[in-house]
């Protein structure tokens, strides 16, 4: 039985924590930052955790995570 392959794009974007939750970084913080409000940028800097349904899809792409 060959090894399962990890989806590299998912591995660069998500990380599975010990609790089983999947952590991600918020989008919309790469450019045009002078037009975004300070509070918006502060919220986007924080990481987030996926909902249960989305986390199942991400874990399927990260078999060894």
C-alpha cells in the first residue's frame, strides 16, 4: 500500500491542532490596506478556526496532520 499524499496547497494554508481544530489565516490582508479600517485589519491579523463541516474537508487533504 503506497503512502497517502498530502495536498501541498492545503498544508501551506491550514494546520491541525492537538484538539482536532483546523487553524487558518484570514484573507484580505495582502494589498489595498490603506482603504481598510484599522479595526478591520486588526481582526484579520488574528488566526481563525474552521467550522466543523469545512474542517472535515481540510483534514481529508492533510492525512498526516
